[in-house]
C-alpha cells in the first residue's frame, strides 16, 4: 500500500506546522520522519492516519483519495509513544480488542480470534504472557503488545509515533532491531516518527528529514549521510566540524587565515578529521583538550587557532601511535569534506 502526500499544509492558530508537503512512500517500505521537536513530523503522521485533517492538500493510499475519510475507513494501525494499552484488560484482550470491535458481519469467531491473537503473540515474541495485565509488563513488553494490537486488524498501513521514546537506551536499541526484523516479516508499509538520528538511520529503508514544516531531503540512510543537500541535514545527521573559509577560482576550499569574511563552510565528520604531529600543506594547528576512550574508538576534542572546538574520532591503534595528551600541540586536516556557500548551496565534496 503506497502513500502519496500532495501539497499538504496545516496551520494551528498562526503557527504554520506544515508547508506544502509533497512525499511518496512506496509500498512495503519502512520510512522514518526525522527532525527536531516542532518540525511537523507528528502532525504529518496524524494527517496520514486521519487523526488530523490538512487545511489543504490530499492524501492517497495506493492511488485512492482518502483525504476526507475517517481513521476507521483508512484502515491504519497506530502505535503511540506511551503504549495506550487498556490497563484493566489482559494482554490477550488488549490484542483482541480491535477484532472484537469489528461490525458483527466482519467479526471473527471466538476460535478465530484465539488463533489470531496466539499467532500475533508469537510474532512479537510474547507467547506465554497472554493472561498478564499491562502493569505486570516491562516498557519494552508493553510496546510489543501495542504493536501486536495494531497489527491484529490487518491494517493497510502501520504508523508509529516515537514508539520507543519512553524507553531506556538499552531497550530502545533492542526494540528497534526487533522492529526491523518484524517489518521484514510482515512487509507492511510503515511510517514512524523519531527525533533520534541513530534510530532512523538503523531501522529505515528511507528517511524523510523535516525542519520548520518542510521536507529538507528524502533518501536512504547512506544517501543522506554521504550526500546531504544542505547544512541543516548535514548537521542533523550526526556530529560534524564546521570550518569557515573561502573558495579560490578553481572552487577549492581554503580556511581563512586573515580577516576576510567567510564565503563558504566545509563540513567534516569527526572520523574524517586527520590528526598529525607534523604540519602538512593546509593542516590547521590545534591544541588537544581531551582524549576519551569509547570502546573500539577514541574521541579527541581539540581547540584550533581560531578558538573553534573540533572533534575527531580515531581508532585505538592510531590513538596509541599518536599518544595524545591534554595540552599537546598537533595539526588537523580534513580527509573528506562537503562544502556549502554562505547561501547553503552545495559547492563540492572532497
């Protein structure tokens, strides 16, 4: 079931939550709506679901206009951040709820409901817990039950609003791997909202980066990380060092070594920042502020000659070779960069 969003706008009082959104979500994909708080991602999800209605624009499911249809008629499954389970119902009855609420002519028999719920509990790895109540479950288990309940009615589209936002880091990581596996099993078109870049990049087929009610870029995780179209996307998808400078007549970037106004900026990921004890070409002098070991990598914080804080990531082996200490004078040089002009246009990647 593909989803087509055409020219959708939404305003709350004087706040422009969505501004002329156009987006195509192919059948069977797991797509993340990623962006900072207030960027419009949850509003867009609720409009897709039919929980909100756009001021203008249209929503199509598989080529069929659903813009004016209610939530029930759109046949979507919706999973909320805080589970929204019925506290007085057992796990079994929570999952069976949507099936029991179907019109009499469409309602499965008790035997069919039993079989369906058993299958779903197996799918979400919650077999054997059918008689428990939500209060007897962990946060991760409750979220799995919420997903099972959403899937019970066989929705055409599965929508998830920050489904792991209320969980601790370890459980979040476990559940997002599990969600990817679940999606690969059921192959239902799914859209989920998150502000967690790592979560979006790890789970999704494609990511929609949003900001201030607009779509900044759409692409696979690799496409966005390697080929960000503007500074916002580049900075939002992970840590980055920004060097101010200018372009020569051949469009080569140079850091400013005088008082001229910066006309361009070079964006460099921490793992693309090289550290050396010896000056080399256009390397920049810097002072080591801290060295922090993070398992297989080492994070080095530095201060350059323009009093700008930089961050580099090194392998354990290279870190041992350099033997960096706080206060050491070193030289840094980008191995790879993406350059944007002051207006935000892409100039080059080197």
